[in-house]
C-alpha cells in the first residue's frame, strides 16, 4: 500500500466517524445605510455545556456511558448548515430591507433566489445515493 492510498484510507475512516454537534452560519449585507448582520447557531443532540436547554445540567451529571454519543455525519451536517445558512442569509436581507439598505422588492427577489439556490444545494447533497450527503467534493 503506497503512502497516497494509506492517506486516503485514513481520511475516509476519520470522515466516516466524525460527528458534528453544532452548525453556525452568519451573514452580513452591506448597503448604502450601513451593514446588516444575522447569525444562527443550531445544536444537535449534544452534551456541550454551551447548548443550554432543559436537560443541559442533567447531561453533565450523567455517567459517560449513559450519554448517547450522537451527532450528525459530515453529510448531515452539510445539509444542516445549508438550512441554517439559508435562514441567516434571509434574515440579514430582511434586516437590510427593514433598515432601508435595500428595497422591499429587491429583498423579495434576493430571498427567492436564496431559497432556490440553497434548495438546489440541499438536493445535490442528498441526491448522491449513498446516504451520507457527501457529493464527493463537487462544487
């Protein structure tokens, strides 16, 4: 086995075992009246102490063996990121419109385009047939 094959094998094994527990997306829209920002963070069945929520303290007191090591695969995380990023993009454009940086008509056009583009990315990420959402690095 040559070094390239060993490296590819190792990367494949690591990628298959990685679990993502948090997805973050931020967006800035620059306009004549200033900048508008939006950011979203989404957690996934995690025991991170920054996640909060009703069971956060309980999770920290549980035995390690009782905590499910759940998370998203990289493919699932990619789709989750697209969903969260789309919401951040839309929120930033709506904030820019509300602040007068872009017109309501322009905002509507941009949000429609954003929804279309993210839907396309999500379909592509989910449509490769192997269930992991990995499009093989296609752009």
